[in-house]
């Protein structure tokens, strides 16, 4: 897989400020929001996010004029990171590349749930994220199928639904989630 512009990449690049200090604040706000959403869901306090990022609330609103804008930016940034990860993993063995990417996908689902709760309906960003996710992860899955390491009787949509269903369950910790995901992926692996 070669580096390619995913639909979400252009959106993420356009949102990020070009001035270094503004870009630093923007990145800090995204990281703080991601952490707060993972901990508190869609109800995370914007004041807490600004505090975690080490900026004032005015800086948060300058970058994200609405709560929805913040949610969409966090979501887009997460999907863009998943796409970049897929490109970076494409040189590994097919099964290892696929399972490493799915592990990242499982972690992303925590943020997605919080963001999805806060946003009603579809948006341009959601559509670009979906297209990007399929363009990034789909080739990893197809490569594993061609190598005979992933089942041939399922498609990438089936695989994403499987992982999304697992991550929707409450786990005592990440280790338990990873163990259950591993069990499920054993069912995705082609019989030898």
C-alpha cells in the first residue's frame, strides 16, 4: 500500500492552523479532548478540556467555535491517524498488519462512541471518515485474504462490525478487551 491522500486527510490538514504556536494549541486541545471523551463520554466539560490542554477557554473556542466542531475534529483526527497507521503497517506480514491495525481500530472505537453520541445524523466529516477507513483498512484485509491468512467468506464491513461490536462491550480493563478481541480474530483467521 502506498501513501495516498484519504478523503479525511485533506479535511484534517485544512482544519489545523499553520502558525506553529496555534498548531501546538490545536494539537493539545485535540489530545485533551480525546482523553476527556474517553473518560467522561460526550458530557466531558469544555473547561476541563481547555485546562488539560494548558490553554484558556477562549483558545478552545477560537479553534472550535462549537462543541460539535470539537467533536468532529477529534473524530476526523482519530480516523486520519488510523489511515496513516494502515499505510505504515502495509510492509508487515499480512496477518500481522491486519491485526495491528484492528488493535488501533479497537482503541479508536472508544473515542468514536463518545463523539457519535454527541453528534446527530451524518455529516460531511462522517462520510469522509467512512470512505477513508475503508480505503485504509480494506486493502490490509484483502491482502490477508489473498495470503490465505484471513477467511475468504467475509468482507471488510463484516470485520469492522465484529470489532465494533466487541468494543461496545464494557470490559474491566484493556487487557480483557484485547484478550476477547484476540479470541474473535482467531475466528477470522483462515483455517490452515
